[in-house]
C-alpha cells in the first residue's frame, strides 16, 4: 500500500460536515491529512434473500428503524455494485490516512441464501489488523434457521505505524454497548462506543464519511479533537450540527471552547 506521510489539513475542512456524495467530497481531502477514520456505512439491508427482520410472531418489528431505510438512500443496491462502491470508499479512506493512522469500519454480518455473509468481499486486500465485536442489546433478525445475531463487527484496518495509547488495549476486543435510543437516524452509533475509540488514540483529525446523526463529531468535539464529516442527507447533517451545538452548551468544556471559533454553526453567535 502506498505510503502516506502526515500532511497538514487545510483549515476549511476542519469541524465541518460536507453534504453530498461521499466519493465526491472525500476525493477533495488531501492525502495523509487524517489521523483516524471512524465510520459505519449503510448495510444494504433491503437487498436481502430473506425477510428475517421480524419480531418472531409474524409481523414486522416496529422499532426496527432500519426496515424503513435512510433519508436519501434506499439501502438496496445489487450486491456486486454495493461491494464495489464500498471498496472504492475504503480506498479513499485509506488514502487520506497517514502512515500512523487507522480506520475503524463498522459493519453487520448476515445470512444470505443460507450462508454467512461476513463482508470479506469488501475488506479483502485491506490491512485488517483486528476484528472487534460490538455486542448489542438484543437483535431484530429472527429466523428459525440460525440463532439470533446480537453483535456487529468493527474492522480495525490499520497502517503499519498505528498504535493505541498506553494501556488502551486492556479493554479487550469484545465491547458491550446498548444501541443508541431517541435518535431519528435508523442506525446511530452509541456515543460511548465512539468515545472509547477516540480516547484510545492520540488522533487529532477524525473523519467520518458516513456521519449520519453526527455521533463521531460529537465524540470528537467532547474530547477536544477535530472532525470532518460527510453526509448524503441534508436532514441528517442538520440534525448532526444541532447535536454538536447541544454538546457544547451542555459541557462548556475547555476543550470545546478552544475549537469553538472553528465550528461554522457557532460563528456569529454569542
């Protein structure tokens, strides 16, 4: 893989959410200017061989927002097209990370046509260093052919120079966090999960190219780091900015105060 030495990120990328197509916006980010990528793409769940998202009594699971899909994305691409798209995205994420950086890529394994789909076709050839198990609170994929899945995976895809902070590795590779509640996005990260990643590294510049409701940006802001977000949906991006502003108002931390002037939504406010 091509070496990417650390480069300075231009100011206009800092603490900003770009609305639009991921591949359009990420290609404008300079090589090697990002320390860490934390993201979870759409899972393409509506392109499925079965309909296991049921409550076990024959009806749709009403609380499973993923069934309804995303704003501005139907989550139903032909599988080969989806894999090709995700690999293009991963190529770009790895390009913007410098030689001491890493990518935490969250995805969901599922059963298709009676066989496990473990997303190897997406991550094959990338430097996967570890798989972290995110154990959720329950699941929604009820199917008599297999046990209820109650976890997702986070691929740690790392450049050779990437290291965790001292003693951060002691938490192990199975993380138990309940799903985020009271969030309009169908698949939001738990903030505690993202904070664990952020606090385990010395990363200053953190990119989430599928930023959704802005959890990565909130975690970065709370911890005095700089974020870059990309989001296809204007609605989600607006909600993310509202969450970032609430984060500032609720914490008032010195870390956030130090970067307040860089946040577009705070400019001109008292």
